[in-house]
C-alpha cells in the first residue's frame, strides 16, 4: 500500500506541518512554541509502528501539552479526554490535589459554570468555592452566612416586635432590610432557629 493512501497518513502529515511549516494555521501553537516531532517519526513507518492503529473517534494527543511528538509522550485519546489536556484549561490546587476546573466540577457534582461564577464573579476563595454546598446559601445559618444583613440579636428583636404587633414595613425601615426579609422571619422561612 502507498503510504499516502493509509488512513493515518493525514494525521502524520498534519502533525509534521503543525510543527514545521510556519504557513500552517496551527504552527503558532506547535512549532512556534518549540514543539517538535522526534527524528524517528519523520519516517511514516516508524510512526505507525510506535502508535499502532487509531481507535475510531480518537486522535493523537501529547500527554505533556508542552512536550514533543514522540513515542513516550503520545497516545490516542477521544475528544472529551483531549479537551481536558489543552493548555488553556484552568488548573486548581486544593488540599494538595491539582485538577482542571471540569474535573473538580465532576468530582463535586456541580457544573463548571457554578464553580466559574464562584471564583470569577463572586471572588470566592478556592476553599469556599470547592467546599460550600450548592444550595443558594454561602455559609451556615444566621450570621454564619456571609451574606446575612442581620444577626441573631436583631432577629430576636424583630420576632419580639412582630409578636407585639409591629408592622412588617415599619420593621424593614428600622432594621434597613427588605419587607420580604421581615416576612421570611415572620413566617419562619429564614432564621427559624432563633427562638424568643
């Protein structure tokens, strides 16, 4: 069989072009960064012998994204695995373990979007972003919740004043919170653990 007819020939020739041809659209991400093809693989037969048959739906991948194309650094992987090994993946280290954002999300059972928002939009610490359960609350009950505008003492007074017949609107003005916050206290939706 003529090598150019082999189903892996385009993979091999594309690899060489990415690393050697400055006119190749991907050169800046490969050859332009110093990624090379080992001398052995300039022979197509050696490339075939080292890599073997490509499983259906797989492509060649460098295990170390900054390493060269060579037998010890290349494998066949599927698209999902390949996306986990790109340079721009965000790597996060917590408790001595380093994973990409997607793997942390998978491990914690949350979406990548939730973790991204926690870290980038809300500026949570890595520890908070990875350990606080996804339930709409940041922190525990009462003043342990970092978003709480009230504390246990003020809620106790609000409950006493509600019992004494004070209006929700009046209490919201005094304590500088929304009427819905006062109603949540009144009906036990929030701060139910505070007794009077």
